[in-house]
């Protein structure tokens, strides 16, 4: 077995360890048994070198379990969530950009001190504070907060506690009494990036009308909460919510389209790789380095590496390493972060399923040839991502859009253009508002087209179905069938190639 394969499966075993501990809470003795088996395998190296490989894989499995275990909260008096259920006074910093809603704002607080009987003691941990819109607070503000700390609980069929655990938030605070202690206490670079982002969006709102301005905000920074409800319903019914989610699904497809455009303009793979990489870096800066967008960009780079490396067999190693590193930093992403899951599945679809569909359309069939000529790579890219993500969407939401393939085909080619023009208009407006007004019509036209198409398609009576959520076993079966389809087709192609040779 080659070193690259050993490394690949080492990453897989680490991911498997994280997954096992995510869905099962065994006695940690099980993990130590795995570690002992790994040590035994390493002891038997002299008898057979395969025991070295087995030992490495078992160690990676143990490390995956141990990493997830280490990420679980331990309620001690120096942790803020130790005081859940009590009315407390604490001091902390706003560690993320405030999440503005129509009627409230959510502040993520990194706690520093807690005040008990008039004396301060050091604490750590995060609290999600829900406050009124005014007075306004900003990233880096140091606050003294008094409220009853509450433990997050599931809301109906939504696991709100698990959702917040991704960010290591285990305490909630409602109706707080807040005192501003100091300003500009956060990271200097992040402070400037957030200011740049805020100024950028404010200028876009000045030069574009609604709903185009809110739509562009969703495209560029994922600010879908400000999008009008009727426009949001268009996205839901046409299966295009990912456009304004800035998930890996969105970024991966956009990167794929940019690669296709680069090839059509005669730019080679290596040059297009670095050009698009620069685009992603600028995009991250403008969007404020949001964690979800950073993860999406990483998945986009993995997809980009497929074109750069030119070999699908190498991309699986890059993808496995990427997922392992992301889980090393935050193991809760694997099971609790839907955006991460959609990003991963969309990338798999583009890397593995897309080539299979491409080969199928090359069958000497007149009708299929017409489909390939009319829709081209955009059709295949869209369908690949939809097929790979649909079982998870059915499991999580029980929703299916019959017009999603058509909607994505008609809309997605214009998304990179809208984002590019949106950046240009925003930058121009930052220099001079009048200039933004002059060239703003270009992005307005593209955004209006997208809205028009989605509005008409969502209005079809058969466009959108809500069905009971499927079970986890049915979802697993659907993915098994997709995997069998991919590998079965590859074997048939391999057999044909050998016959030709």
C-alpha cells in the first residue's frame, strides 16, 4: 500500500472516530481498548509490517474519539455555564459581529469575570445574549451584563442546543441589564475588517433599491435575515436557498463555474487556480471572515484543486485532509453543522458524480446529445450537487423542489456575474456614491432577472412539495445507492478501457 493511501485512510479513521463519538456515548474504556490494540499491533511489527499500518489507523480512530470527548463541556466553577439557572452578573467582550434581526440583536459574549457577592472571579465560556436593538453595541465592546443564565434546549423538532454547541455556546441570556465598560477591546484587524464590511454594505443600500439591495447583501455576505419574506419564499420553493447562504454548496458551484469560464477564455489550470484563489481571499475579507464562509471557502479550494491537480484520484486525499483538519479544530461540525455537511456533499458530487454524469451524456444518443449541447457543464454541475445533497435535505427538512434543477440552471450562471458586479458597484460607491449610482444599473439588471425567474418558477403549483421527513436509515440507503451507482459505472468504464487496449 502506498504512503498516500495509508495517509488517506488515516484521515478517514480519524473522521470515523469523531463520528462514532458524535452519535454514541460509550464508556471511555472502549477508546482505551482501541489504544491498547493499536499498541499491540505496533508491537507485532516484526512479524508483519501490515501491523504498523493497522496500528496507525487504530491510533487515528482513538484520536478522533478523544478529540470529540475533549471538546465536550465540563461544568466547573471557572466556566460560565456552571451557573446556568441562576441570575448572575458577569463581564465579557463581544467576540463576533452583532447579529442584527428586525426586532432584536444577538450578541456573542466571551466571558472574562463573574461577580459573586461583590467580588470578581475569572471565568471563561461563551454566552449568547438576546437584547433590544438600541442602544447599539459593536464588536470589541466590553460589557457588564446581569441576567438569568439559561441552558439551551431543543425547540420543537430543532436541536437548538446542538446548533449552539458548534460555537461552544452553552448559556443563553434574555432581557439583560447591560452596562458598557469599554470599547475597541477586540482584535484590531477584525475591527477594521468589520468596519470595512459595514461601510461596504451601507453604500450598496444607498445605490440599490429593495429587494435588490438585500438580495445582493445575501449573495455577498450571507445576510439572508434582511431579505424580505416573499423573496425568501422564492428561494425555498425553487431549491436555491444556498445562493444566499454562502455555504460550501454555493462557493463550490461558483468556483466550478469560474473554472469553466477561465478555460473558455483560454486561461490554463494553474493560472486560473491562483486567480480564483485571490478572488476567494478578497471575498473572505469583504464578508468579515465569518467562520461558516471560511469553511465554505475551504471546500471551494478543494473543488478548485480538482482542476489544478487534473486528477480526481488526488482530490480525495486533499478532501480527506481538509475535513480531518476542520474536525481537529471543531469536531462538532461533522454531525451538528448542516452547512458543513452540505458543503462536503456538494464537493463530493462535483468531484465524483459530475464525471459519471458527463460520461453518461456522451452516449451516442441523439436526444442526450441535445441535452448536453443545450445545458452543457452548468447542467451537470448543478444536478451533481443536487443529487448529493437531496437525501440530507429530505432527512432534515422533508422538502423537495421539482423545479430546482431548472431554477439552478437558469440562475446559477448569473450568480458569479452578480457577485462580481456587486463588488465593483460596492467599491465604486465607497469611493463616490454618484459613481455607484451610475454603474449600479448593471448589477440591478442581473439581480432583477434572477428574482423574476425565481418568482415565476415558485408560482407553479407543482414546484414545491413538503413531505414527511425521511428516516436516517432511508437516507443512508439513498447514499449507498448513489455510491454503488458511481463505483459500478467506473468499473464498467474500466472494463471497456481494458478491452480497447
